[in-house]
């Protein structure tokens, strides 16, 4: 009897196949399921990344909030950075600034976070004129 166990790893592999095939919409459900089954927030971080690529800002925010709450992330600064991107694109600049400031504390995300922080300051300065 050859049966397949539907576990977190299987759902992550399925999502990886859809991502490799550039079928991002089809990767969402397996990543959500992997996120539900996983003890860490890693699959939810990946779901957040996919949702950012899909420009589903609300979906990205929800996935990344869950990833950070669940914990166990190898790169929490990545989650803060992507959350900043989602919030920025939703026009929620003050909240985005907080996330980019947190992400910027990581050397691997500092340059990109600083670029967004400058962009936010520029946008806020223009709205004050």
C-alpha cells in the first residue's frame, strides 16, 4: 500500500513546484496548509513572500503577521521588511516605517530598508507641502 502523508513538508514541496512553474496563485493554498501544520512561521513567511509577488498586500500582511506571531523564523527581519513593503503599498506609511526600522537593524536588510525609509520621508514631506 503506497500512501502519501499529507504533512507540512508535502504541502511545502507542492507550493515549491507551483512557484517554480510561476503559478503563484496555485502556491497559496498549499502554503496556507503548511503554515497551519508547521510549528514554525517559516511556511507563512514564504506565503507572505508569494503574496508580495502577487501584489496581494492584505494577504501578505495577514501571512506575515501570523509568521511573526508563530515565531521560529530563521530571518525575522525578512518578515518585517516584507510587511513594510505591504504596508507601504497600502499607503500605511507610519506603520511601514516601523517595520522598515526593525528590518534595518539586520545587516542583510539594512540597505533596502533604508531606501524605503528615505522614500517614506520623501512622500511624507511632499504631502506636508
